[in-house]
C-alpha cells in the first residue's frame, strides 16, 4: 500500500520523531508505517488525517482530493 504520510510529513519539513510523538508511538514504529512494513491502524490513520487536515482516503491513496470531507449534518 502506498501511503501518503511520508510525503505529507516531508512537505511540512517534519521529522519522523515529531509525528511519532504526536501519535504516541516511537519513531522506529512510525518509520515502518511510512515504509509499508507494518499496517497503519485505523485509529492512527484517523489521527494523522486530523493532524494533516485531510481525509483517511487521501492518506490511503483512494482519492486525490486533499481537502477533508465536510462534517456530517446532525439530524
């Protein structure tokens, strides 16, 4: 799976250690997520999408639309 998390991190000139701290994991584990050596858990994908202001679908390469989805309207 080709995740976009490395590109997003590098676009903002962030270190892996900085993003890993935001996710409350260590840098070596985060590095494995970026390289696709470990599957990215849904909970972390959601947190990364919020962190980068995008959608999980964008992170996963399912859409090229970088903007997040609008919030659902409550009934």
